[in-house]
């Protein structure tokens, strides 16, 4: 059986334009688009008239933390059951917001890998996952959080040498990770460090990139301070996550590479906006202390033409999965055009995640993950924040 969707305006996720009077046919069994065209649609028994609305690909979020509850903000002594429960709730919330694929950037107990395995076996539907497993951190670094009811483990792998890094990457490879997350600098949410602390050595970064790339995995580097950003770029990671204090020289350097920048603007926006009196003082001080400088650097980097990927750090304090579409608006506040913001969440993120053969745009042969909006997202990206938008996953309307 096939279904014809007709009478809509199309943002295909590939080109910065709206194409009018579009239609496509979805194979109901495979969930893929088998034919796409414009103007007069062919005769098909099963027809959905979208009544002149706007269709775009589902959002691809390349930086989330499924394990984190953005309201309770509990970071330590999480059990695997609690992590799994939180992750399933976050996946549901993400799908309703219009996010059809995510890359988890660090999950305790490798729960993201285990959930992805269930998806591959057909036991778990919804928003799909590119899994990273446990992130890589130095002792006392940005992923050195105590986990387990009895404190029997840590959120990340604690690695303090190239050999320890190599072994940890191989452990994640064995489990099925497709990305390796490294904590190259300090961060807002860790009490023991500062944002501009450089936490992994060049030798450790070189090792993780070599080991991961040899096994067809990508490397995402949490990098906020200038030196750590520079080191991660030189090492050849696949994406700089946050990139808050990137220098002019490194903006030019990253443009010469295939490395993406994922700003996660909403993560920095949310802590000062909603955290007063609710979060530890060190988090508030860090976030407030560099927010303006971070925004200023993005207003240089993005117009300069860095490869922009879409991520929100969802799960961090007051940064809910339901709020993911707001990142598009915030990206335009720090220098992106509407088209650049939308393409970061479609074409660019699908390429970064290595899923662009099937996802990230609306084309013949690709999976029918798409949103139906009342208003034109290219004219105003806030259109994607529509609460009652229709969400389709593999050709099936899920919301």
C-alpha cells in the first residue's frame, strides 16, 4: 500500500527555499518516499490532503543527554533504572517536539547504546538514536560524576593517559557506540573545574581520534575554553560541541576542515533564565560569567561560514526536550539566517551523524520523517515551535 501526501509547501532540508504545490508518495511498508513531484499529483487510492500547509524534515538534534532530567537536575547516584526511565520519557517528549533523530552525547551505564539496540531489533520505535555510550573524562573532569545507588561507577570513563583512552574507546566500540564523546575542557555543570580548563592532552585527543576513526566512529568534543577548542580542532575531531570561546584564528582553521560546530545556545540561555535559587551557585556563576562573550563569539563564527550543526544539550538544567525547536530561534539571535538554522537541523546534522543516505531531507528514496506546520519556517523559524504540529515518523503520523 502507498499513501499520497499532496497540496503542501515544501522545505526539503537541502535547499534554502520553499517549493510550492508539492506532493510525495510514501511506501507504507518501508516508510520511504518513492516519488516526489509538484503541481498535479498522480492517482493513488490512499490520499492525505495537507491543505496548503508547510512540510519540512524532522529535526535532527546532534547533542542531547537522554539520561538527564532538566527539572530535577539530579546528576549523581543515578541508578541504571532511573537513567532508562528518564531516557524513555525524553525520547517521547523529543518526538512530540518534532525531533525524529538524536545523537546522545554521553549516557551513564551505556543506556543509549542499549536503547539503540532495541530500536535496531524493532522493539522500540519513536525518535532514533546515534549512541555514544559513556563519555571520556580526566579524573575530576567534566564527566567525573558518581553514579549507581551505591556509587559503584561514574558517568564517564575516567582516562588519564593515551593507553587508558584507547582501551575505553575500544570498550564503547565493542558495545556498539557510533560516536565517542570527549570532554576536552571544563564546563558549567561540573563543580571541580572551570570552563576554560584544558582537560585532555593532545596525546589523548590524538589517540581517541585515531582509534575512533579506524573503527568508523565519529568524535564529538565538548570544548568551551579556547585552548581546548584549538586542540580538538588540530586533533581532527568531527564536531566541536559548544565552542563558546572560539578564537578568530580557530574560526578560520575550522572552516578549512570537515569539522562541525554545534553551539547549543539554549543550554547557556536556560541556566541564567530559570536557575536562580534553584541551581548550585557555581553553575549560575559560570553561565552568567561567559554568556555574553559566548554569544559574541557565535556572532563572529556563524556569519564567517563555519559548518553549523544543530544541538541543544537537552536534559541539562531547564533545557527540556520539548523546548528543542527554540534553538532555531536562538541560532538566529547569534548570527544565523533562518535558512542556516533550518539546514543545521536537517542536511548538516544528518551528514555529521552519518545518516544522510536515509535522513535529513525530503527526497525520493529517503525515510519519510517529516513535520507539518501551519506557517512558513523559512520566513520565521518560530513556526517550528508550533505545539500541535503534525509529526510523521517513517510515514506514520505519531503526533
